[in-house]
C-alpha cells in the first residue's frame, strides 16, 4: 500500500496559484485541477491576505472597448 505524503506549498507557490484565479474567465476549479489541489484549499488561501491577489495588479478588460 502506497503511503500518502503531505505536500507543502511555499508562500510564493500559493501566491502564484491564487494570482491565476484572478484572471478573467478562469475558475478556481480549473486552477485546482491544473495543480491537483482541492478547490477548497485554494479558497482558503484566497481568504488569507498574504496570498490573495492584489485587485489593482489584475488586468481588467477595458470598458470602452464594448
């Protein structure tokens, strides 16, 4: 029987994963599948101010383009 090991994520990896969820059209579930992580864990990281993406650093689609 294979032993499960607990994965440890660095703060920089958590920030990177959380930042990817802020992109337009990308869901937390998609990012979670990409990294084989439970989506609830990413939501937990997003609630932590150390890892939550800065809203000003995320590019928003231009309103005047519409």
